[in-house]
C-alpha cells in the first residue's frame, strides 16, 4: 500500500478486502454508517482513536495500522524496532529457548515474508544439498521449499505440500496487501507444474511433509506459533515453525543422530 494515498481510500480498500459493507463495518465498530462513508470519501478526517478503532475491526496488521495513522495525519503509535534492537533482547532469548527446546527436531523462525531469522541445529534436514544461491541471505523458506533447486527435489509429496502452501500464501497476500508477498506468490507458482495445486484433504488436521534425507525417508507434521499479544510490529510478524516426527522411524532417526558424538 502506498503511504501517500488518502486515509479514506486505504480504509475502503481494507473494508473491501475483508468483504464488509460500510454498514457491516459501522455495526462492528459501533459508529454510524454515515461516519464511515464520510471517512472513506474524505469529507471527514478521522481521529487517531477512530483510525485504530476501525483498523481493529478490520483486522489490519500492526504495520499497516501505522500507515493508516500517517495517512490520516497522525503519528504512528505501534513500535517497530529491528529484531537486533537491544530492547528486544528478551524476545530473542525466548525465541532461542523455544528453538533449542525443540531439538533434536527441526524448528525455525521466519518473518512475515517467510525469510529465515533463526533456526535450531536440526535445520540441516531442509538445507542440505540445496542450490547455494538459495542460501544467500535472506534465505526465504517458501522459495527454498518449492524451488526445484531447493529441497522440493527431495520431497516425496511435493504436490501435497504445494497444495497446502500456495493457498496459504495467497491468503496472506489477500489479507496483508503486501506487494512483495504477492511477487513471491507469483514466483513460487511459476515453479510449476502448471495449473492449480491439488487442494489439501479436508480430513487432514496437519500437513505431512515427507522428505528424503541421508538415505532415510522422514515424515514430519508441523505447527506454527505466532505472538498475538505482541505490541511491536516486528514481534507480531514473527512465526515459529516446529516440526514433529510423524512416525517412529523419523523419531528414531533424530534420536540416533542426537546421540552420535559430534565430529
């Protein structure tokens, strides 16, 4: 979204993205439909409190709430600090504890665009043997997983993985309006095969990830953790992906590898 666009235009775009009418939004936010209309047409410049109120009911991400405030002539209110900022040291420590605590199984943290931020020692299962160009920072896990030079060539159920990840990424694009995410979606979609990916089986509660690694066939399911109570843009956009063994052979492989003395 362009920060120079008027607040009314931006709010109207978010409302339409959420599939709401002006009356729907007015009822949810406990304001008049007339007021919503006046804001969207530029006849009324909303206060910062009103911007945040409407943004809350539209489910606007924290980063975009700051942009809405600026477009309405107000100062941003949500902090946005780089992850290396000293004030986020405790958050980094917590992330490290979560990732290390999941060993010997893989776990990693990514930002809103799927760029790898942190990982534990078991991440080699996804990095081993991939094209070196894909490991140049920032390493993008969506690209790494679906690119022919990434670990897609070792996935035994690539079609199933594509059928899960591509719709998920498309939903992120629709919900966030992020141009870079949209470009990433178009890129990974172009890796093929042509046509829509196979939709996930609605009976499955988790995506199985089947991958060849060091002569073994491993199978994982994964969980995604986000920090919904975060009051910092950077922290809100973090996601931790933890991979769990989906069968006894996979669990045994990692327990054995963890017990081996390091070189």
